[in-house]
C-alpha cells in the first residue's frame, strides 16, 4: 500500500520538481541535473520571445472566450436537458459529454474537415470552435451536477408564487447553481489553456496557442524556456484549482453535486 | 352565497398504464378546510398537483372560483402551496422568501414591506426576518412556508403533508398552530395527508382516498364513527373486526352472530341475513371491572396478551376465545392494570358497532 502510494507520488511529483528546478537553471544550455546556479533567465527569455508571447495572448483570449461561451451554452443546455423526459435526458446528456471520451486529435481532425467543407477559414474562429467543443462537456457537467442538486419543489414553489418559468430560472435556479457555473467556467478555462491535441490541428502560422508553440519549439530548438513556460502554466492551473476549492470544495465538484445554498 | 372556490368534476389522470386518479369529484366552499386523506400512492398528491396546475388532468374539469383551469399555468392560478419539504429558497432571507410572491406580482415595495410584517406577526417569527431559512428549526421553516404562501392572499391554500417532516411532539404542537394560522388568515385550504390525526384535527371535512378514487367524504367525526367500508375504517383510526352474519331483532337491537358469540348492535334492517364485518374501534371496547354488574350487553371474554403503557393511554391486546386478538385503548386514569394472562371481560355499546357488508360498494 504505502509503496504504491510512494511510487505514484514519485511518478507524479519528481518530474515536476525536476522541471521546476531546471527552469531556474542559470546555464545557457541544457545541462545535467541539478543546476549549479539559479537564475530567472529562461523566464525573461519567455517574456521577450515574440513567438511565444503571441501564443500566450491567443491562448488567454481563447480560454476566456471559449470558457464564457461553453459556460453560457452549458447553462442553456443543462436547463433544457432538465426539462426533457427521462430517457431523452440521459441520451442527450451522454451526447453532450461525448467529447470527453473522443481524443482531442479526433476532434481537431474532424473539425478541420468540417471547416474546410463549411468554408470557415478564419484561424482564430477555427481554434475557438475547437476549444468550445473541448471545454463544453466540462462546463455542462458541473452545471448539470449543480442543477441536479436543486430540489424540484423550489421551482414549483416559485411557479405557485406567480413566477413564470423564465422568472423562476432567473430568481431561483441561477442563484442556486452559481457555484456550479463558476466552477464550470474555471474548468473550461483550464482545459482550454492546456489543450494541445486539437489545437495542433487547428492552428496556422498566425493563430496558434502557447502549448502548440511549445511543441513546435521542442522540435526546432529545444531549450529550457519550455520548462519555464511549463512552470508558469502549472502555476496558473494551481491558482485555478485553489480558487475552485475555495469556491466550492474540489471534492464536491469532482463528486456528485455542486449545489450550495 | 357565491359558488364553490374549487370544483373538481370526474377528474382522472393516468401515467402510462397506471391510473393515478379516476372519477374524482368534490368541491370546496369558501373558508372550508378539507383534508385529502389516504395512504401514499392513493392519488392525493396527484390530485393536489392537478389543482396547483403542475399536472393536467386527462379527464374531467377543474374550476377555481368558477373559472375552468384547463389552460391556466400554475403561476396564473392564485393558489398558495405549502410543500412537504417547505421548499424555502435557501439563498433568500425569511423576509425575502415571504416577499417573493408579492414581488413576482409587481406589488410596490412599501406595500410588500407592510404585508411581510403582517405575515411575520401572523406566524410569530419576529426577530427572524433577516435569517436564512436553512438556519431555522423545522417548525420555524414550516411557518415561513405558510407565511410565504398566505402572503399572496391566495384563493385556495394547498398543503402537502404539512407536518410530516416534523417529529411527533412538534407535530402535535404545530397542528394547533397551523389551524390557528389558517383560521386567522381565513384561508380556504386543502390539506393532503396520510395522518388521520392531522386530517381530523385540521379539517372541517375529510375526503378519504385510496387507489385513485374517493372512498368516503364527510365530517371527520362522521367518517370516523361511520366508516362506509373496511378500507376507510382502516385508513382512519384503528379497527377491530368481527366476521359474521346479521341475525334477528332482539330487544330493539340487531343480533350479529360472530365466532365470539352473538353481539347486539344498532338496527340495520337493510343488512338482515347478510354476511358482514363488524367494526368496533379500540377505544370503544371497555374492560369491565370484576365488580361491575352483569347486565351489560355484548360481554366478550378474553385473555390479556399484551399491555403497552403509553403514559396518557394504555393499549391492550386481548385474545378472544375464537383466537382473534382485539385491540383495546383505555385512558390512563390510574386504574388497576390487568396483567398479561389475566382473564378479562370486554364490552361495547350497541351503537359503537359499525356493520360493513362483505361486498361493500365504494361510497362516494
């Protein structure tokens, strides 16, 4: 038991620790571990690299827009799903969650074919479409979980008190699932920021995400800027997870319900 | 006098192959408190949800204040609902909960405040206005739910098992409180319940339902003392049953030939010669003292098999010579308790026996 846990932790943590340490390596070349001296040179290099900074801007913009869109769509879809009859509800939910099990490569390739057919050639829009598809299941999953925690009698109560369905949603449902909505948005943001597979297919020379830029850098000139960026991305993700935990409790988001009074 | 507030005529509802409610007809006059009493799954909640507008009846008509409700959504019916789980909005304060219905109706702010204050006083929740309902006790939540429903001055109140979520002692206290509030606010109300004490203590009229139909309807005492069928007798109160045949007239009483001897009951000439069940409520069976005279009617011998002392009352199980075990309830008056195994004599007055034919038709 203990050995298993130690092995897993080693597997998870050691590479990360090495990455963090190496990102502060003062050497100009990729030397053996551990670094002799430390500096923030690789970070400076990242922030002064136009190619990577362009990727970062695209990534952040994509993450914000796709998280917002995925969450908005997720709310609408989740509310609609709840009003479907039982059988249809499960089928539609499964369909909406499907991108979770479809590899990003497939999503990217399929979208690429679709865009070509549909004549969509704006690079940013191409990426955005892919990111919405990828992040939507995460958003809808947390929102549905939150929605399932709202007792149906609350909506009935609102209706009996004179609110129509739309008013009931605005005054009762949405305030009660706001935690789930924010959690869904954070998840969507994080997964948009992290995606490589689909973005790789959908990027072009002018519209590429930071992870895609890192991948092509690894092929072209492999240096420790990649480690520095990786550490920064880890930092952002850690902050997001912390925010999520503060907001709703990670255990509850990963678990069944995100309903909170 | 204007027409009834609520009128149901031949209302029926099916869920797939299942008939939840059929041929339900009744009406509610202004100011009346009605109890819909029945076991779970008897159709009472479905009936309630149809009246509230959450379900559409497949058959029949529902009228509120004379208007047909067929196409009227719940939010356009002026009905106050109190839910079994109270359904208070957890993100709103007590005050905001009570004000919700008024706000949805576009009532202006200062009138809302006045009405909310009125309601707070009615349900005696001064000092709790700013609290979140989740922090209140069950009884307090119940009162907020009542206040919220009454605030909109509904034509009709519907209460779904209003006391079932509370523990027994609180339930008894709140029964009186609930009645006081409903009477003070001059509510016309339907209380859906499976608890006969709740039904009898709150309602002016009880409608007993089972299997989606109305079995009997009438004043609580009438339904209790004159159940029309075995189901009703079992649903409302406890009952002892004797099977037998209705015989001749003896001294102005009708003879009932039971396995535990002939018993005399109030005359029912229409049932002479029929196989019947005789229902005697446990509290109507008396345990006779040793010294009491032997001139009583309906003396049945038996042996005490169980004694349960409940404080205010004592419940006995007494085995009769036929092997039948009957239930006897006595008030605790500090009388000597016959112990288990003691032979006793039981008696009941002829008027306390209710005859129900074996093939009792459903009475509506």
